């Protein structure tokens, strides 16, 4: 009964002073709901400590005696321990939350890219397949029987078949890149040799479209890379530049070095890329505006180029430059060439 009487006597004082502190802490938590998680946890830790201290003050009648001194020391010690822990825990949880949000955003972007890829590839595969089927049926039914026409149909079927083969090859290469299965046999590769072979391979297409290919470099660097993969990168960039440059335009290739890195640039005359598309030009199956979508290809060339450049520990960027846009590749220099520069 004495204990109950004592509790009945001190409870109103404890509640009367601790409740306003608790309500103030709740208000602060609501006001700080958009602030950092570390700040929120700090307020959450301090609120019950201050409410407890206020209740003790109310019970003791603000008489500084041994009991009050002990309570203040205990609350201070607890605050010294728990506040830093709350800050560290808040920062850790915040970092994890940010990482989880970024991971979910990457997953959504990857899923969207996969859906776009499936939709566009399905369309791009149906078009040549429909043409091959129609021409094959015409040949089988005898609708076309003149030797010249038969030869023309056979040539067109072969062209569509090569187009399909290129799409399948791009898909296979992209699957290797996304699966991390690209294995590079690194060696010292003269960039001039790679560029010369790519220009020779793409020059017939450029001539048919009335586009001039030229190189504007005196000193070609030697890079540390794999010849077949680097050739694929250069050909993809050249093919993309030729495809989007209007007749009468030029595609210029330049190279150089910057410290321990080699530079390789492809400048075209495509008229520029919309600012909102510049950050997405290397995404899988992205082809930008309607004008760019109407071009041949499945939108995989730049994605493959980026994957292969990254496999070489390099970087690739795109930006508007002059009458078109510039794709710049940075690759590590070969050790011998790096030493020569030093």
C-alpha cells in the first residue's frame, strides 16, 4: 500500500513534465520527416532520455540531491553512448536504402531495355524473313522464271540472309557482354592498323551513300587491347556514323594520347542528337528519334561497343560536336608506348 500511495503521489508530476517533452519530440520527428535518417534517429534516441530526465526533475521537485544527480549522470552517459550509435546506424541504413533504390532503378531500366529489345528485334527479324519467304515462294511457284530475275531474287535473298546473320551475331555478342563472358587476349595493338582495316571494310558502304571517310591523325598510339574486339568497336562506330550522316557529308576519324590513355574519335554529320537522348545512346536497343529508328539495324551496335570498351578498362562517350556528334573512346596505352611517351 505504501508503494501504491507513493506511485499515486509521484505519477502526476512525472507524467506532467515528461509528456510535453515526448510530444515535442514527436513534433520534431514529424517536422524532420524529410531530413536525413541519421537526424531522425538522433531525435528518436534523445526524446525518451529527455522525457525521463524531465520526469525525474518533476518527481524530485527540482531539488538537486543525490537521486537527481545520479539520474542526470545516467541519462548523460546513455546519451553519450546512444547518440553516436544512432548517427552511425542512421547513415548505414540510409546508404543501404539508397543502394536498394538504385538497384531497383537499374533492374527496372534493364527490364525496360529487355522489353524494348524483344519488341524491336521481333519487328526487325520479321521484315527480312517476310521478304525471304515471299521471294522463295515466287521462285518455287515459278512466278519468276527469267534467268535475270531469278539471279536478282537470289541476290536479294542472300542480302536479307546476311542481314539476319548480322542481327544474330550482334545478339550473341551482346549476350556474352551482359553475361561477363568476354575474355580478352591483350597485346600491344597499333590503333592505325585497326582503323585502316575498319575504314577499308566500311568504305564501300560510305561510297554508295555518298559519304567521305577520312582520317586526320599523324601519330597513331599503340593500345593495350584485343585486336578482334577493338576492330568490332571501330566498325560499329563507323557503321553508326555512316548510317546517320546524310549524303555529301563526311565522317572524320582522329586519334591521339592523353597521359596513359589513347584517344580515338569518330565525328559525323548527323545533325546532332537530342540532349535527352545523349545519355541513352549506348542503351540496348535504343535508337532515339523516329528518324534514327527508321534506319537499318537493331540498335545494338553502340551497346556492344560500350561493353567491349569497358572490357578493355576504357570509356566511351558521346556528345554533339560541330555539324553532328562525336563518339570518343579512351583506352589504356600499351606499356611500351606509355614508356616512350614518358
